[in-house]
């Protein structure tokens, strides 16, 4: 029995999970989350964190502001962070990694750009692209174009910096609390204890009458564990074809989007969910411009809306700076956009089945994802658009 449990533990936490299988899990979880209440987006919870801080400082006033421990988006993000922490501890991969000052600055600047881009596109790369495309919103496909262009521009800057200003990000980073390769480690025990606490937390919420909040937290934990163990990341899906040519994450992301879209379409077609849900008024300048700004930001930060959170959970200080600036930047950008009326000028809300029919709408998404995967695979073989 002991050997059997040890072998199963090694499968789960001794080596990375397959990216393809994890992408399928992420898509399936997102469909279940939409069935339960709403699909996942990271920017919504980030902005709630920023609003909470700015309200506490007296910068903004919002009487309707929910506390982060009661707001669904914040709980999803907290779950992703804690899920990433749990998985890293169980795998003995947790360490506080402090980068050189230049990298820390890029993390903060990238986070600010992600916050601004998420406001313009009505969501980050998860909510504004992945979930919006799954909901058959034209804005999701528009943001996809912007993200691709932004990732390309951000990568070109990083290549230029490496060639002409290497001292900007030079220096030696520091690592604390890393598990030793030799000898036993306390990290798995701490991870197991934290996991037990997280599994018990929904029962605490339910005793206070907040059943849904506990469920949102568990969904986030599941996402965080999957992302950390597989390293599945949408930044890599957009960046790697232009950097190394590797297309594995691009193919996995395309597959996940097709599965998620089919699930969302079934829910909407059968009227289990409202057809207009998660269809943002950003089809136009908002999706394209927001995706462009967000794409540059996530490339500089080294993590997207999801990746920044779970990587922060495993101890990446650069991503701590990214999510802090993402939260504050998104909150301030949303405040400015609302006061200036910009939110009403970012585009139209286009539900693809209403515009072209259910069959063509699903076919369009599948065709775009297939073209994305095939294009990245072709480039993987020929390296025509890769910097390295």
C-alpha cells in the first residue's frame, strides 16, 4: 500500500502534468464554472483588490464595494494563488525568488499595462479572450488579434534590450526557502496541511450563509493546481511561436478553446444561460487596443492574468509586483474610463450566432483555432517568425 501511494504521489507531484490533458481540464472546469454561475476572468478580481486598497486609502469611494473575501472574482483569484502555492509545496518547488531590480521593474510595468488593457477589452486574456470567445462574443476574437500583436511587440522589445541594454535587467537574483534536492523536506507536509484548510474553508463559508463563495474558492484552487503542475500558460501560447518556435502551448490553448466553446454553446443554445452573457461591448477598438496593450504587458511581466497569479503563489516576486500593479492599474484605469465616458466608445456587443447563425459561429471559432494551431505548428518546423 505504501509503495502504491508513493507511486501515485510521484505521478501527481514528482513530474509535470501533460499540457494537453491539463488544457482539457481547464476548459472543462470553465464550462462547469459557467454552469454554476459565471466563467472565469482574472481581471475582475484584480480590480476588486485594487478598489479595496484605494477605498481604504480614501482615493475612491464605492458604497457598493464587496470585500475581497466575499466577491466571487477575488475568491477565484485567491484560489488560483493558493492552489499554485499548494501544488508547489507538494512538489517541493516553492521558493521565494527575488529577481534583479530591472526584472522587478518590468514586472510592475507589465502589470500596469495588463490592468489598462483589461479595462479597454472588458477583460484580461482569460475573461476578455478565452471566456469571451467561448461565449461566442466577437470581442474575444478581436482581443486574440491584439494579444498576438502585443506579444510580438513585447518580445521584440525584450530582444532589443538583451542586445543593446543587457545591464537594465542584469544582476543576480536571490532565492529563499528553496527545498534542498538532498534529504527530506517539510514543504509537502505544509502543502498537505494548507490543502486540508482550503478544503474545509467552504464549510466555514456555508455556516455563515455564503455557500457560493466557498465554491468559487475551490474552483480557483483547482485551476491553480492544474496550471502549476502543467505550466500551461496562455502567455506561452502567444509568445513562444515568436520566441523559440515551440507550439505545444498554442495547440493546447486552441484545443481548450474549442472544448470550452462547445460547452458554452450548449448552455446558451438550450437557454440554460442567457445568450448575451459574457458578450462584451468591445468588438472594435476596445478588444484590439486592449489586447495589444495587455499582450505587451504580459510579455514584459512573464505572466498573464492567470499565469501571474499561480506563479506568484509559487514564490515569484516579479509576479508579486505584476499582480499588485495589475490590481491598482486596472482600478485606476476603470475609474478614468468610467468618468470620461470611454467605456461607451470601445465597440459593440456582437453575439456571433445572432449575427451569422449558430452553425457558422461555431465553425468560425473552430476554423480560427485550427488556423492558429496549424500556423504555429508550421512555424515550429520552419522557424520563419521565431527570434531564437
